[in-house]
C-alpha cells in the first residue's frame, strides 16, 4: 500500500474515533457508516479497521500511557486533540513497525487538518515528550 493509503486510513480512523467519543456508538456501526459514506478504494482498509477498533477498545490504556505528557487531564482535552493523541499513542505503543517520526508527523498533519488553529503545536509537544519513553529503543 502507498503511504497515501495509510494517511487516508488515519484520517478516517480519526473521524471514527471522534464520532465514537461524542456518541459512544458501537465501533462496528461507526466503521460501517464510514465505509459506506467514503470512497474506500484508496484507503488501507486493514490499517483503518485496526486503528479504529484498537483505539476504541484500548482507550483507557492509551490515555494512561499519554497522561504524563499532557499537562492536564485527558477529559480536559479538545475532542479532536484527544482522538489524535489516542491514535498516535496506539501507533507508538503497538505499531513499532511505523517509525516514530512518521507517527508524529502524521498526527501533526491530522491536527492541522481537523484541529483548532494551534492544536498541531500541542500535539507535537505532547508526542515529542511521550516518544522518549514510549519509543526509547528508537531514540538510542
């Protein structure tokens, strides 16, 4: 798959995670809605499904891992920033095949596209701190 197929997968997963945070609808309903209302031909479908399902299933664990780097409680975060950080934290922790620089860059791009005006700076700062612990093997 092309990198752009993964980027599209992340964008759709982010939309699904955001939707789930706001509605608490079951993951499979959100996944079905996104799959039927978007052109999925250029999306890494397996990656999209993994991201969406894993973040929704493991959000407590992901919040625990990112909490020390936030400077505030996860509940106080903007919902878009929270969804982006959960997605990036999942990739940092579980997808070690994806270089941390790619994870951070993709999260920044998502924040620029979907977040508030300065949210990309916040996301970058949080992930820069988190990667020192979550990916210390890559930092060496």
